[in-house]
């Protein structure tokens, strides 16, 4: 009995941790495009997204009745396997965040569960045809549908109307962006917020702490909503940078087109019975609006890396899940070992991320998210452990960026300290190759006139003059 | 393996139609309103432009409200 209580408590805590990573991973889906075009200030954006996610979590009444939607045989799933799946999903979410890769949190969770069930219950526990129809096919279709719609909308708007990039027109689009981004954030809260509630509720029912067929208890709704809200507020700035700045140089009309398309695709898929991953929809929209505007830059290299990340998500999470399950299923000591490994892994990834931090201060400064594995290359950027030191570091980055931008060379490397750090060649297990820093021309864009605006000599709005 | 191709096609078409029409409608409205602002004090026809422009923007706003209606389960 005590060991049941122990595993239930561990699963609940892990599920809330997963919910937190889900929040900061998906913060970018709603807000990256608005942050990039200065429709929202970075911290305002994550605050609004966080509040709407919490509101959405409380609004949603239809809590997931199954853990996986038929991908694994739920009758065979034990709380320990759920725990192993959650651990795998958290570690994969943190790894992709470190590299600034937008990837689906649901796919990570499904992958982790698949791996855990394969070890715990054998191949018969996994419904591979459902894996194809509910994960693989939607994963291919989501970016295609969103990219096509967003690209077409952008193409037509830039073709039919002139001066959409200039004041006062662009101001209207910037205002409209605040609405479309908020709708995505709310929709996210109603869908992803309830996933964790479903997991916790099902574990409570399996362990006999709650009657079958009853809905989530109030404390479950509250803690799950809070976890995803806190996660969203913490921002996931590395992914935010890739989605807002890295893939495409966005202008407000494009940001609006991307957000509208994403909202339409998310709502259509939620109400017409063909679920699409929010992350893949939003990334597809961003690439679509980049391809739809003539002269816009789409950094296809980054897009390709992101797609590799998507392809890796399921097998990598499954591998993590299988390893975690193999250890955890040996007993309470195994569960403890996995828990310690999770904390150590999360701590290590966080420590590596602090060497080249991306924060609300410097999120728009560069399109690149760099990862530095060796201490020697970070002499200009000491590894910061405390929050205060982290802020100080990012200020240094901004200052050095300003200095670099004064050189009157248009093709200068991205003017931030973060990008200037030479990345080492080391790779983490199960991760993609470190981001290669290449000199990129940062196209003219619309920035908010704050202290971190880079005074570029070649600043002009360009486009349809 | 059952793949709901009809649902997939419906989602795809709905997304494309919604994205193009909302973004198009809003852009049309903004173009009309800003055109009026540029030709301020001009012909009487420009006030019709202004009304039409705000109508388009309001229509886009109504679609956003419909989106909220779809999201919030308490409404249906």
C-alpha cells in the first residue's frame, strides 16, 4: 500500500514537471511571432500566454479519458510505465529546448510511453497502426497544411495590398497580432492543460484513490493549470528565438497571417476529428509566411534541422522511455534511481543552457541558438548559476552586441555575444548536432524602440516602396 | 489501419479558406481605413471607404469571437 502511494506521488510530481516543460516548450507557439514583430514586449507576451493557459485549463471540461488515445493499450499500462514515459518526455523536451528546436510535447510523451510499454508489456501493448494514423500522418500533414494556408494568405496580401509593411498599416497588423496570438494561447490551455490532468486522474483511479468514471479533482485542475502556466511564463526563450527570429525574418502582416492560420488549423483539427500537433502547425505557418512573401528570407537549414528534430522525437523519447522503464520496473529503488537520473539530466541541461543564455532581454537579438559544451570557449560568458548572474550575463551580451553592430559592414555576423561564442564540437547523446554559427544578414525588420534595439546602419523597412 | 481522409481533407480546406479569408478581410479593411486617412478632407466617397473598411475589420473581429466560441466548451 505504501509503495502504491509512493509511486502515485512520484507520478503526480513527474506529471506536473512534464506539464511545466510542456508550457515553456509551447509558449513559443502562441507568442514567438508576436514577440519577433514587437506586437508584444517579451515579458508581456509570456504573462498573457500564461494567464490564458491557466484560464484554458480551467475552462476545459473534456479531460482525456485515455492516456494515449489508443496508441498504447491502456489496460496494460501501470503507473510505473507512465512514470518512465513522463521522464523520457521531460528529458526530450529539455534537450530540444536546449537546441532551440520546436518539437511536439505530445509526441515526446507518446514516444516515452511507447518505449516504456514495449519494455513493460511487450510489442502487443503498442498499437502500431494507431501510431501511423495518429502521429506519423498528422506530423506530415500539419506543417504542409499550415504552411500552404499561411503562405497563400501572405502571398495574396502582399500582392493585393501595397505598403502593408509600413506605418500606419503595419500598426493595425501589430494590434491584430495580439488577438490572434491570444486565441492560440487559450486554445493551447484547453487542449494541453487537460492532458496532464487526464494522466494524474487515470493514475489516481488505477491506484484506487479515486472512483472510476469521475472527473479530475479540483486540486488536480489547479496544480496542472498552475504548472503549465508557470512553464509558459518562464518563456522557453530558446525556442521562442528559433520560431520568431530563426526560421524567417517576420514582419507584422506575416506574423498575423501565421497566427491566424495556426489558430484556424488548431480549431479546425480540434473540431473536425483530425488532431494536428500545435507545434508543427505553428512552425509550418511561420515557414509558410516566409515563403509567401517575396524577398523574405527563409532559413531552410534551420527548418531542416527542426524537421530532423521532429523525426527524432518519437524514437528518441521511446529509447529514453524504454531505458527508464527497464530500471524503474525493478522496484521502488529503480524508481528512485530514475528520479535521480531525471533531476541530474535536467540540471545538466539547464547548466549547459546557462552558458549561452537566451532570455527575454536578448531573445530578438539573433536568429541563432548556440549550445556550448566546453567550459573553455565560454571565457567571455561565465556559466551563471543564480538568476541574478544570469541577468547580468545577458546584459553583457546586449552590450557587446551593440558594439559589434556599429561596424558598418552589412554582412557582419549576428551582433550578439551569444552567437559569437564558438561552439564546441561535442554532442550530447540523442541530440542533434550543435548549431553551426554562420554569418547571416539580418534583414530589415520592425523592432520595438527599447534599449536593446541594435542601431544598425542599414536599417530600412524596404519591401514595397 | 483507419485513416480518416475525409476529416483530413476537411481540416485542410477549412484551414486554407479560413486563413485566406480572415487575413484578406482584415487587410482589405485596413487598406480602406488607411486610404481614407491619407486622403483626409477629400471627396465624400472616402467616408464610404472608411465605413466599408471598419465593416471588414469588424467582420474579422467577429470571426475571432467565433473562434472563442469554438474554444470555450461552456458555450456549446
